C-alpha cells in the first residue's frame, strides 16, 4: 500500500466491474460482476478468468460467495437476485 501500486489487474470484462468477492474457502478464487451483464470467475494463481456466466439481462450490481464457497449470489438492475451452484 505504501507504494500506491497494485500487484494485479483483472482484465476481461467488456465494461466496468461493479462487484467483487473472494471465495472464503480457497482464498485464491474471485467472482466479479459487471456492467456487461456477466459474472466472471477468476483464479488468482493463474491470473485469469476460468469461467463466464451470462448472468442477467441487465448489469450485475453485486456478487457474494456463500460461506461454504459452493454458491454464488448475484443481484442486478433487472430487479432480480440469483443463486448459482458452483459445483455443477
């Protein structure tokens, strides 16, 4: 933090990222929700997205992992919330 430099950038969404959450189980997986209506799942060790979910018909405003890491919750400006089972 003292240098003011980031150590990694997550690039892959077409539009801005509006929500981000770390998987509490692995500590190396991240979910991002974007203005491009998708959720991307990232592996920080590989520094890239490994899966894209076409999540909502409107922007994804937030994402959140469940405590066990098996589920991902998303909300959108389409006035819906969804639950995704990540083990399928």
